[in-house]
C-alpha cells in the first residue's frame, strides 16, 4: 500500500502519475459519453477497463498499480503508458468533435427531402380518390335498371302466389261446403286444415270484400260442421236410452278427425257427452240409497270401472284418436265422481264409520290409485282438480343414499335409523289422492283410535315394569335401554307411515300432537316415575328434595341394582332424546311443506333432557351423601392436638372407598353414553369440592402440624378426584380437560387455604398480603374463617380485619364495597350453592 512517509522524489512521481490517471479517466469519460457526464459509463461501448467502471476509485486503482514501496521503481514506465493513452484519447475526442460539425446541415437537408416526398404522396392519393368516385357513379348508373327489374320480378311473384292461394281458397270453400252436406268427414278433415292455412295468408287483405266473404263462408262451414258432428254423436249415443247396437261407425271416427281441426270446444263437448253417457249406469247402480254404495263394498265400484274400461277398449277403442286418451279420461272422471259420491255418503253416515272399515276402504282405494298410475300417464290431469306432482330438484348432497324398497309396518326404528340422510323420493303416482282425499275429513276416527291404542300401550309398559322389576345389571354391555322404548318408537313409525299414506295434511298434525302427548307420558310415567326414591331419618324424600341440602340427615345409599336402574333410565332417556329429534325430521318430510312449521317436538326433547339431568343428579347425590359422614368426621377431629404428620387420615380412606364402590358401576353402565358420565363427574366435583372446603372451615382451631396433615389429606383427595373418570378401570383414559380444570381449581383453593393457615400471623401486614396473594378473595367472611381456623382471639381478629380492609386493592369502577366485589368474583362454594338453588327452582316449576 502507498504510505505517506516515502522519499520525496518518489512522492513527486506518485503525484504526477495520480494526476495523469485522473486525466485519463476524464478524457475516457468524454470519449464514451458524448451526451455529457450524466450518462453512465460503459453504456455505449462495453469495456473491462477499470477506468470505465461507474464506481471507479482513483485511490484504489493507484494502490492496485503500486501495492508496495518497491513497486514505485517502475513509476516512469507507468507514467509513459498513461501519457500515451492520454494522447490517443485526445486524438479520438478531436476526431469525434470534427465529425459532429456537419450533422446539423445533413439533418436539415434530409427534412426537406422528406417534406417533398410527402407532398408527392398526397397528390397521388387525391388522384386515386377522384378516380374511385367516378367509378362509383358509373356502377350506380349501370345497376339502376337491374334494381328496377328485381322489384318488378318480386312483385310479379307475389301476385302470382296470391292469385294461386285465392284460387285454392275459392275452390276449397266450395268443396268444403259440398263435402259437409254429404258428410264426407275424412276428406273434410284433410281439406279443412288446408283451407284454414291458406286463409291465414289473406289476413292483411281482409279489407277486400271478396276476401272477407270467403273468410265468412269458411267460418260458417266450421260452425255447420261442429253442429253437424255433435248431432251425429247425439244420435249415436243418446243421453237417454241404450247405445246403438251396431257400435261405432266409420263416419264417427272420421268426425273425430274433423273435430281435431275445429274449435277445441267441439272436441271437449264430444268427450264430455260421451263420458257422461258412459258413466250414467254407474250413478244408477251406486246411488246413495243402494247397499253396494257403502264402504264395505267399495271393491265393487272399482271392479265395475275395470269392466267398463275393457268394454270401451273392445267397442270404441278405435273410434277416438289415440291422442284423446279417452280411456284415461273415463277413468279420471270416474275417480272424480266416486270421490264426490263417497264424500256425500260418508257425511250422511258418519256415525257408522269405524277404524277397520275406514282403513279397509282407504287401502282398497289407494291400491286402485296405484293401479291407475301403472296403466295411465296422468296427462289428462292438467284440467282436473288433482294435478300431476312435480319431481323434486336433484339433490346436491353426495352422502344421500337411494331408498330401496318400500317401508313396511314391521320396519324397526333402530338407533340412528332415521338419522341417516336419504334422498327425497320422487312422487311416482300422479293419481295419489284423486279418490282417497275424500277420506281425509274422517281420519279423526283413525287419530282417536291411535290415541286410545297408545294410551293402552303406555299402561301396558307401566304394568310390565312393575311385574318384571328393574333391568338386571349389565356391566359388560353398558347401561341397558328399556325394551319398552324401542316398542314405542316402532309403533310411532308404523303410525307415521300409515298416516302419511292416508294424508299429508292436517291429520299428520293431529297425529303429531298425539305423539307429543305420549312422549311426555312415557318420560314421566316410565322413566321419572321409576327413578329410585331416597329416604332419610326425617321421612321420605322425593326427587325434588334430593336437590335440597340437609346437613345432619343420613341418606340411605342406593344398592347396585338401583344404580343400574338409574343408569338404564338415563340411557333410555338419551335414546329417546336422539330418536325424538329424528322423529321430528321424519314428520317434517312426510307432511306438506306449508305445515312443516307446526311440527315441533322441542318440548318433548326438553322433557327427556330433564329426566337425564335428574338421573345424573341422583347419582351425584348418592355418592355425595355417602361421603358426608367422612367429611363430618373430619370437621369434628381435634386438629390442634395432632402431634405428627402420618399417612392419609381415616376419613380420606372412607371417601376413596365410596368413590371406588360407586364410580366403576356408574361408568360401566354409562359406557354407551360417555358424555353423560363426564357430566356426572363434573357435577360431583362441583358438589363435593365446595362441601369439602366448607367442612375445612369448620376445622378450628388448627395447629401447624394439623394443617400439614390436612394439606396432605387434601392432596390425596385431589389426586383421587383427578383419577375419578378412570378409577378402578383396567383401561386408563385421560380425564376430560373441562373436568380436570374444575378439580385443579377447587382443590388448589383448598390447598391455598391451608397454606394461609400454616403461615405465621406475625407480622400482620405480611400475613394479610400473603392471604390476598394466595386466595385472591376479597370477602371478609372468608378471611374471618381463616382467622378462626388459626385460633386467634377476638381482639386480634378485629385488628386483623381492620388491616385486611385497609390492604384490599382498589375496587373496580361502580363497586362501592367489598361485599359487591365478592359477588362479582364468587367462590366455588358460592357457585355450587347457586347451581343447587337454580335446580331447586326448576324442580318446583316442573
């Protein structure tokens, strides 16, 4: 590197070389960038020379040439090379500058030449435009005569076509009138359609009198044909008397072809009169006063129409055109007449209608409607009162499965059977309800019968339960669902399917009301009514009294059979809850869309939820009551006399023993309803832990050793409670997080209470601060209980309480006293007491 302390001569050479290098850079920049110094170097001629780099640094470059002091010996050679390069650059710059002297003059000359070329081009374009205009004028003159010839040809063609149509119309009208008089209907059918089509071409010429006269003659011929054909049919099929023995003639068959061309009213009149004459015998045979008209002989009606349709096919099948669908029209009209006649006779003899007779008539009628659906397409129903059902839109749910087969009365509603989604079935019978709709106003007989049957079924369930007793313990398979539950829903499904075949209107709503009634009865009579009752020394207690806290009363413990019964009732209520929800969905599928909102089984589902809650509360109450004597024994111990800390106390062993006796039985019997076993664990923890803390406050006074023993016992109970869901089980499962959180929070509070008791109360400020820090409880009542547990005198407690009030943190905005603060942050025992009060209110309302 170049150093500042070099000899003087070398330094002079070094400065000279530096100046020369800078001159080279300046000249090379001017040579490569003629537009000025603002243009970046190397953009015109790419170069690898360091002097051409945009970030050139003279000091670095000189250091590269002379890295050491010894390298300065060649400075003269370097200076000469640089001077040579400077001279070359000066020559190049001079050449470039001289070359730019004539650029301005050359540019002006090029511009003038370009302007001259543009003027020449403009003159040529103008000449071309003039020639094009002259050519266009010449073409117009040539084609003028051709256009006139084209118009003349078009008008001549139109005139000839119109004259031909007029000739055809005039000749056709004459022929039509002559054929009408001779009743040549086959020829008339072909001719009339042609005349009508030709006449349409003359709609714009109706102002001409001759054309108007021809149009009026055509209309008159049509009217005459219509009247004449109706007269021929009236003569062949008179309203009174018998049909013509010779059967249909070819004249009538050809007349039907003409009717297709005439006004549609003629066709409708022919069909109406023929069907009326054809069904006249039916109205006489099945009059209201006839014995065969009643429901028990309804088969004869359908047998009669079958014979008539066969007779029609043999005699008149070829007389009417195929597109008239006369066979279907006769059958549809028969259905309308039958519906009217049946409705009339059932109104008259409503008291004679029985359930079996009504179901028999409905079954035979629906069978006949199904037979019609197989035989006919339903294309004639558009004009009737019953319209062809529309196909539902295709489902977009990929999990829907096609329903295979038809539902039968014996189909059993398994658990989740209704829950499986299915595609809506397309109504494949357009004739459904065309007759059977008349039975709908009388379906109240069927509904009343189902009401009676369901009442008897519930009574039989009650009697069977009393006779057979509670179900046997079923530890291997989990809690058994009562068999009567499945029987009830099987009967419900049978009724639902049967009623939906009869009607999808108001009767389905009435049946839903019956379902709701007996679901509630089943919940209260079979489930709640058979829950075990508890007894105490003060007398019998109902389910409601189980929610009341009565300290000092000894509650009898449930037997294993009673625990299994409670679990079985809980499982049954859970099954009923799920199946009732599915039943509601099925009812909404069966009923008309306009009535879906009136189907609501939420109240019944709530009833089963209450049964589940009561069952869980019974299990909790039983285990809770079994632990009460142990907690009472804990509160009566003389904890100030404990001299040393040993193993867990006897009361802890007793609590653990009761837990190990009850919980495995409950868990095994609720294996199929795991979520409700979790609820049982959570409710027991919420009940037992506050009660344990309350009994802990009753342990007073407590010595230091006694507090340590209680702390050990509390830890033992905490570990047992954490293991409660899987206690006594060979398969160890991790307890639910929600349950673990409750146990840890409650038992940690109990441990903190004992740690505060163990802490010395001197100095008081430290003791109060530790209490606030460990318990975070601003209630003076809790602090008072802590002082009682420590065995402090009243005078000491007063000063402590005053200090406690002074050391409390500032209350939040809107809170004026510590009691309000304690309400904002309730303790676990306060929360448990509130839950019990809420359950008590719910029980009273129910």
